[in-house]
C-alpha cells in the first residue's frame, strides 16, 4: 500500500483556517487541527455491501486493526473561544487532544475495525488494494450518484424592508435543531475498569466543587458510577431489551465507546483546569483573603495540576467544539468514494456545520448552550434561580452567555459544566461537501446557511475560511463591533459538487448584499 503524507496545515485544497481579533484589543480564540493517536471508531460496512464488485470488495471494506497497515488515521479539528482571557482556550488547544488520547488508553479502547472472521470472504479479496484509477472511477461514480434537489419549503432568505429594525428572515435550514446522532459502537470490554474511572471522576467533582455536581449524572457514564448509563443500560431501563447484535451486524452498544472517552476527557480536563486556578492566589486584595469556597471550589481533594495556566488565578473560561473523523478504509475522508464517521463533541456556542451535497443546506451538528435553550434552562433552574437579560436581549446566568464551558471557576457550582454534547454522524460517500467549525464571532453574526453559502463560492477551503472571517468582521458585527472570529473549513467527499444542490449559493446572496450595504451606510447606525 502506498502511503501519501499531506501537511494538513498547508494543504489549501483540503483544509483552511482563518483567525481575526475583530475590533477587540486581544484575540482569545484558538484552534487545532491534525491527527490524533486513538483507535478507529468508524462503522465497518456490512459484507453484503462491500462485495458488490471487485473494486468495492477491495477498496471499501474496512482495514483490519490487526493488519500490518493498522488503523487509518483519525483526524482532529477543534475551535476554542476564550472569554476573560486566553489562558483556558490556549490550554484546550495545547492539551485537550492529549486528554482524549490518554482516555482512550485508560479505557482500553479497541479499534471498531477489528477483523471479524468471515469464511465467505476470500483472503485475496481482503488483501487487494484498489489502484489509483479504480479509486478515481469509484469517486466519479459516487459523485454522479448524488441526486441534487431543492428541499421542500426552502426559499431565498428575505431582506428586511427599508427603515425596518427587523433582522433578515432565515432560510429553512437556519437555527434548526441538530439531527439525532447515530448510536455508539462498543469498543472496549473493560467495563469494570471503565466504571472505576468514571466513578472516581464523578466523586472528584462532588468533593471538589459540590453544588450542581452532587447530583451530576453524565450521559455516557454507567449507572453504577453515577451516570445515565451506557447504551444497553439505558435501553433496559426504558423497557427495551437490546439483542447482542443489531440488524446491521455491528458491535453491540452495551459497552464503552468513543463517546464515553470524550465525556471523560472533557470533564477531566475541566476539573484539572478549575482546580489549578483554585489553588492560586487571587490578585484582588479583598478577595484574596476570603475562604477558597467563595469561588465555589471547596478544595477538599488534592489534585495534581502542575503546569496549568500562569501563576495567577484565572477566572475566565472557554467554549469548545471538536470534530473527529475516522474512515473504515485507508482512502482519506475527503475522497468522493470514501465513507467515514464524524463525531462532534461540543460545549458552549462555538458551532459545527456540514453542508449536504444533495440539498445544499447547512446541517448543524451542535446547539448553542445558552440560558434560553429549553434543555439548558431546565437543567440550571434548580441551582441558578436568577437569569438576567443583557442590552442585546440575550439571557445570561451570573453574567455568562454560556451555560456550558471550560473554566469559569465562580460559576461551576450552579452547573456551568463541560459535559459535552456528543453527536455521531455516519457519512456515505460524497454525502456532504464540507465541514465548517466557527467561533461565535462568526455564528453570532451570520446564519448557518449564510456561512455555507460563502464556502460554496470559494475555490478552496483555505479561501473559504478567510472569506467567512472577513465577511463576519467587516459586515456582520453588532453596531460596528466585531468579536474575535475563527473559521475552519474541511473538504469532504462532495466538495466538487458543493454548489449544485438546492439553491446553490444564491439562497442567501440578497441577505449578504444587504448586510454589506448596511455596514457601509453610516445612516444605518443612527439611533
């Protein structure tokens, strides 16, 4: 097998990134992109599908984790939006991927592509690798198989009337709820060790922070460790008995998967960060002499936090959105013929989107963790009795716009946690055109569909990322004030047909032109 190495950061046709501090004196955003050393979590395609043709049997069957070539690489992309400073966002940029890698080792995660013996599959078929011409042909077939269409109800975004204070009317895809994720895959048999790790972390949160975390039940932790239960446990509680093998022949979901590891990594990183800040002296001469639990950190347990942050206490925090991509074959995820699995892990109001090749619509994979979100409001009402509204009409809790974040030491006890919202998306060949990760300096100014339509008009992901940030900073700020803005654009299999689905890039063109006109018209800012 020929191995081709592409320097991701400089591969302008595959990946692009852009950062701007806007009108702010400092930039508190950060991002990360690269590969991560964890076992593959992609879904193995059923034998019945991979043996349709010699090419599909050889090129699309999952690579065995026990083979000489090992797992295909797992790609990692992340956007971190700091507030109150950049210490927390820099910490996540530099260390969060290491927490994920350590978690995969601690939970003894195994590859989802471990070879399942099949007497009907010939060894020569399993060993055969597709040629470059075969892959090119398969890519063309995958792109041709996409039937573009205009989704029912989709219409161009409406521009406000002259002199009106209303906002542009969003198209159908904007601010819709993310789709329900695919179920997790079992990747570890070490259930007892997993329960010990989970129980230890949950107890640490109870002892070190208390408050909200005394009744904290992480979604992907087992019932015995104080969580909501692994998948099988939750289904049994609901009265639905799962069989040991589902209809697709995949691993059962009764054990530990990458979702559990991501939850553990986020909560462990957050605990280490806030405990490190609690152990430092406050610069405020009045607050410095107060008891430590005035900052809602009890400090009852000794936690090693060397090397985290500076010597002074940092009270700010950071939102975080990461995307992991794993493929069942050595063919890279951006190839039109390659299926892949995308997992997002998200805290706060940074945002992850994919663009459907067939419809051209933005598909959000994250939701904004704001006090106005029904789920978040219900979660926090018990501990945060007062929600306030700022001058822009946005709800806040203790002055914070986000109900989930890393850091924010003074708000931990009322429930501002880093428990991630996790979603698994199984992507068929060329089903999606590209992946976008943005900070709230972009998503707070532009609708989802506007963001993906800007990408459609760019020639490369690198140009697209710069166009998104430039537009958000120049034309999208509130009252001329532009926040820190960051955008990552990642090419997916349907990139070559990104402008063909739905309304193309024309659905929001009128709104974007209106934003430019409003930004350049000095009379529009008069009150």
